[in-house]
C-alpha cells in the first residue's frame, strides 16, 4: 500500500488548548469531540476532570492516571481533516510538562473566560507559544453570563498579550440577554439558544449584519453590537494569514462552550486557518513533513500505567514520513533498534492498536526505558531534533533513602523519574547525596510518593541551600572541553551532573551567580537546556 504522504500531511491539524483553570477547557474539549462522533471520550474527559480538581490531593490524579493517558491525546476526524488535540496538565506545578507538550503542536486554541479576561496561567502559556511563533485562535467563553464588555476584552487581550485581535464573530448582548453572535465574515447572525445537549450547528441563522428584523427582536443589545462592529471595522486590521501564522494576529470568536454555542465555528476555523504540520529543525538539517522516511521526537513520557510492570509510554510526535506498526526504528541517541508492535493510539477511551500515522499524529510507544524525553526516532538516519526544553529548576531538595539497604532502588527510581521528566535529578561532583530540582513543590511530593509505591523505597527529602541552577557549556572558540573542565574543577563544590550527564552549576543566590559569570567570561550559563 503506498500512502499518499503529502495528502495525509495536508489533512492534519495538531493543536492544544491553553487556558487558565476553569475557563472552560474541559467543556470545550468535550464539545469538540462531540462533533467528531467520539462521544464516549467526552465521558472520560469529565472523569479526568473530576479527579483533577483535587489538585492538592494529587494522589487522586494518580488513581486516574489510566484515564489521563487515554485522554491526553485525542484524535478526531472532522470534515476532511484528522485533528489531534493534545491535553496539557492543569496544575501549574507541572508547567514544564505543558511546555514540552506545546512543542508538539502546530497551533493553539486560547480559551478566555469572558468574565475574568486574561488570567495568569493563560499569560504564561501564551508566552511559550509566542516564543515558538505558534498560531493562536481565541475563543471567548461564557457569554451566557454577565461578563466584561467585548471591546474591553479585545483591548485587554491586545494589551496584555501583545497580539492583534481580529474578531471573526461579535456578540449581541450577554448573560440573560445574550442573543447570539454576528458572523462578520459570513455576514449573518447565529441566534443563541441555551442547552448543554444540543448537537450544535442547528442554530437559527439569520441573513445579513443589518437585517431590519434585528432591531425589533434584539433591541438595544443589537444597537450596541452594531455600533461596536462599526468601531472595530474602522480600527482593527483585516485578517492577514501571514500575521496569524507568525502568532502576531489572532482571530477571535465568542461563544458559550457549555451551551455548545460558537464551538463549531472554532472547529471550522481550525480546519480552515490552522496550518498543517510544518518543517521541523534538527541539528543536522531541516525535516519536511512529507518526506518519505519516518522521523519523530519523544516529547512526553508517562510512566507506570501498571506499577507492577514498570512500563512507560513514550509520546512521539511524528515529524515526517509514514509510520506503520512493526516497522524498525532507530533510537538515534543510543543507536538501539526498536520494533514497536504494540503502539497506543489515543483515538478512544480504550487504548487501541494503531496501524499507521503521519506527520502531526502522536503515537504512544510502550517501553521499559529505551526511550527518553527528547529522543529522536528515525528509520536509520542520524538526526537529532531540537527544541524540547528543560528549564532550570527553581527549587532544590536533598534526597536520601530512609533504609540504606534500599539505595539501589532509590537510584533506579530517580533515574527513571528523571528520564520521564517528572523531576530533575542532580549528582553533585563532591559528595554522595543526590539532589532534586523542580519547578513546583508538588513535584517533590509526587516523587516521594512514587518512590515509595512504585520502587519500594521511602525517601527522606530535606531542604538544601541551592536555589539556582545553570547548565554550563564552552564554545570551541573559547577553549571548548578544556576550558569547561577547568571551570568544573574550580567550582567542584557547587557542580553536579544531571540525568543526561550535563554539567550543572548550583548556586545559592543571584549575586553569587553574577560573580561567577563575571569571573568566567568564556563559559556560557544556560537557564534552558534543549534536547538530551
Ligand atoms: P477547565 O478548568 O478550563 O477545564 O474548565 P471547565 O470546562 O471544567 O469549566 C469550568 C466551569 O465553567 C464548569 O462548571 C463549567 O460548567 C463552566 N462553564 C464552561 N463553559 C461555560 C459557559 O459557556 N457558560 C457558563 N455559564 N459556564 C461554563
């Protein structure tokens, strides 16, 4: 069977939803899935959500891990497209995971709670998207409530997020007098009716933006909307595809996810506006999605679905070619060969076997540690994709085993948790006590719990004096490995190696770091490490 790779690539849309908790991501996800007939999954999205709200009691999250794997990637067919929706962890202590997931998408859908406007988590996630020039679609949710004025919201998004907003729809009223949205491009009105179980798409449609019937039927809300649209049309630039693709302009839609209103327009916009998979940079060359040979990159690892088996699933974003079950793949970092016969697809609530995949798709490969975050898979070519970020931790702890006989288990456990990206593990050059680095406190708790329950060793986690980490390198022109070694020797009391043996400087205070930077001008200090 010869798959028509370019056609398949053109059909793909891979995106994530970014939002602040409670803006409506789960609700919207469910409604999007309804359109593709994947109603079963909608239930699982809810189940996951139920657990997720107990954010302080993360053990609940743990219980639901099976569900969260199944719903962490959702694939649906809509019109002639295959849409991959990647879920992002809700709790900000796991933001590192989220950043990595965002490296695997080609577009993002930003959901704003119209009553709250731009919120902190949205701002943070958006910055990550902006750094990568990811195109953003904006959905302003909860118009059925008393919310901010649409002009103010538009202004807030532009000001706070530094993007030009181009309204594709405009609301007529809000809350109790929310009448619907005017579609500025189709020049029609979609009349709102409440109801969570509406299939969507069966809204009453009225032709024209200036239909004489509007004034009598929708009263002053229409008058107001009409005036605002005039203003917006004069002030806002028209939609520019290049600006959108560069992440500088965002089309904006208004709706109410819980009432399934305005959702289909967003889905249509994803198909019509969001880009198919693009060229991806690797160290050696750029890789085009329609190249015949398979390549992919591991952007997430989820471990121990079944704690008894220590299996873990590597989430691979296909970057090019055609993946078929059972094909031979090379793990470029180790040179090892992999022949995944069981591959997890995320199409439905149950794990299903997947037979083929193309650029933009996500495949889940169960393994016992052969695959690490950032790994590149190919059919044989030596290639390393770039761009998978690790952030310098901002919190540190020492970790020791309570029972010295369990030292081996501790090391093995930390090794795996480190590879999975659950925590960063540092081995100090001087001294034998391992150190943990995290972005959020919750990560330490997760690690302690998992060490005990999955690796059978109780860990003692105690405070430690460090608060800043920097990965260090030295360019060839500045002395390369020799100069780097000189630096490491001169600072051995505050040097460590991380999970992939990258030398890392650990310091207590920012002034200390500045002094070291000044003293060692040839050394580069990085707060961000890309690939392994
Ligand atoms: P998430 O945390 O972003 O996933 O948010 P959810 O989808 O769980 O929504 C948070 C709350 O807002 C839930 O109680 C939803 O029922 C509610 N919600 C979602 N969309 C709407 C909407 O359009 N209108 C109203 N009034 N409530 C909504």
